[in-house]
C-alpha cells in the first residue's frame, strides 16, 4: 500500500461523502415539511410550487442518500415518514418521491423519545433502489408528521456521490 503522506496528492477515490446539518424549528403537529438543506433555519411547509431555494440542493454527481438522522426536543408519538424527493429538468420544486421510510411511534412504548437521535437508514444498494438520484436533479428531504411537532430539531443528512459520473 503506498504511503499517501509522501505524495503531493492523496489517492483519489471514486466515492465522496457529504454531510449536511439541517437543523430547524417546527411547530406543526401534522402535515408535510421539507428539511432546509441549504442552511435556512425554518422548514418549508407542504408541497409548494415556490420556495425550492430554501429546501433543495443540486446533485453534483449521481449518488445515494445514505441516511437521515433526526433528534427532536419533543417526543414523537405518531407516524413519521422520511422521504427523499427530487426534481428533474423542467420542474422547479422537488416533489417526486424516490424513496421513503415510515415508522409508527404510536403509544407509550414506541415513542421516539425527546432528545434522542433516530436514524433513517436508506442504504440498500449503492447504485439502484429507493435512495438513488442523478447528477443535476434538485434533491430534498421531506418528513410527513402525523400528530406531533418536532419543536427544535437537529437533522443530519449523509450523501454519497460517485465522482466518476
């Protein structure tokens, strides 16, 4: 194995990861919200025809959404669905659901406890399936909440890009 410390440049890799912290504040107890992936601090409510600049990012390469981690100041005691949504050319705001994971936190025994991190693991395959996107698409992460508000929320998204595309 070559010593990368003595080279002018480290060995190049086909895959690169991006970590996007998208913390936000939410008071809605039901409906759909988009996570502010671009650094805005308030989520975008519902499916809209405007406001994509608050919630989306352009995929620089083909890739996958690896996982979404969420931590709320409030306990979640209802269903909570996390989705990867995209917009291809000639579409302004991401609205096409590519993949989703839904969890039912109903009841006292199943609640997503406040101030505890929960992970939506989208990994399945690295080049096909419900977690893939293509270079040039606008990407967004959407939550559908069914009766509980996040309040202050920490959110981390992990993306994997194939830089050969």
